[in-house]
C-alpha cells in the first residue's frame, strides 16, 4: 500500500516539471488577500459549535486555479481531488475534505455580492504601483469579447430586450412559484458581429501598462458597445501617454486626452475621399509596435488560460465579478513571468 514517501516522491516528480501553479505559489504573498476577504465575508456565529467553514484564503486560491484552467465548478471539485499539484497549491493532503461544487459556487456568489473582484484587483495593482513595478509611463487600451451561453429567444423577446425591457414571459412563475425562466436568461448581454464572427455577451475593456503588460484598470460592458465609449472609464490623471487603435480616434477623445494631459498615440484613420498620407501610415506602423503588446494579454487568456474569455455564467453582476477575477488571475501569472525573467523584483 502506498505510503508517505511514495506520496512525497510523486510530488517531487510533478514539481520537477514546474507546473504553473507551483511557480505562481513561489512568488505570490497570498496573505495580502486574506483580511479583505475575511472582513467582507464575516458572519456573526449564531451559536457555538458547528462545522467550521473552509479557509477563505484557500477558497480564493481555488477561484484563481479555476480561472486559470477555465473549469466548471463540478470539474474544479473533481480536479482538486484528482491532481496532486492542485492539492499542493491549496495546502491540502490526501484525505483532507475538499469543497464541493456547491460550496465553490456559493463562495463566488458571496464575492460577487460584496464586489470583491474589483477590490482585490485594485489591492494587487496598488502593490505593483507602490513598488514601482508599474511606472505608468505609457498605457494601452483595448477590449475583447467575453462570450457567454447564447440565448434562444423569440423575435418578440429579443425586441423587448433590445429596448432595455424584460420580456413578460421571463417573469412568469412556474408551478412551484419560481420565475425559473428569468433565472436562466441573460438580458444584459448583447450581440455583436466583428470580422464575420458573431459574439453574444460582454466586453472586457482594459488599460495596460505598455512596459510590463500588466492590467492597471478595467471596465465591463455589453458586447455591442463601441470600444471608444468606455475610454473615459479607463483613463485617469496617472496616464501620461496612450496607445490605442483607430477605433479610439475622434475629436472628442483627442480633446479628452489633451484636457487630462495625456499624450495621444492613438492610430489615425482614413476617411472616404481622404485616405491616410504616407506620413500617417508610417506613424501608425511605429505606434503598432507598442499597441500590439495588448494582443499578448488576450492571447494569454485564450491559450494559456484555456479559452477563459468564454464563460459559463450569465447576468451582468456575475460577469463583472468573473471578469474582475479573470484580469486579476492574468496579472498574478504575468507578475510571476516578470519575476522569473528577472524583469522586476518580488513584492
């Protein structure tokens, strides 16, 4: 029968391959997240005794693990039980109790209700800023679609949703007195076609430090909103230079950037009967070398994070929380890369 030494030998073999979670665990001080989570989720005990809750910092690490591997709650529970590297990351031993899928779902709901995704994202970003890892010498803004389960509605229902109304059919109660149809519908997501591809869901708008490729700020909108409409929610007085593609080029935006003393490196665009000059095209080519760095972020989310821009949850509140943790997870792994490549010091 396998014993303790067999278990340790197997872990050594796994760690020799340097799994991503193992590398992340070496550089992140997880304790910085403990107090905000425990303070926000603290509940006065009703009576002495009872089963103690799972350690909330461990639950937070489960969420990071889940985001990185883009796992469902059910798969998360199974994979923790099945993979030694996951158990090691969470500080669990064989035989320890593992949170089930319902517990994982409930924890995410609690984080959503307390809006902790934004708070924890800003906490880590603040650490990066205070230690000079992000210098804010230049920023890049861009957006990516976040696809959610597509809805199968009637034309009339879609027409109501487009007007900002909830179809009456969604609000009808079933035989148990529950509005079950409404709970399964996403009336905040929207459709958008780009490059011949149809998307249903939301957008993750990001402001990225052009030197480190770390996300410093983000916002969430429906998929149909034009990228430029979120710019003012992404830029503040700390931004000194801005790179963006031509979708962000307008007189209003140039005026906004000038008023905020932010130097514009936004791509210029041609118009009918007024194409770009050779000088403008050459300028855009130079700008592209920096602006293209933001594509690496969405590429990481798609490839390394196992298609994380496709989400299973519905409803804007859940999506806003999920996107916040998606961006935080990316930043954690990007920071680990920078440390490993010795481009920054450890916090």
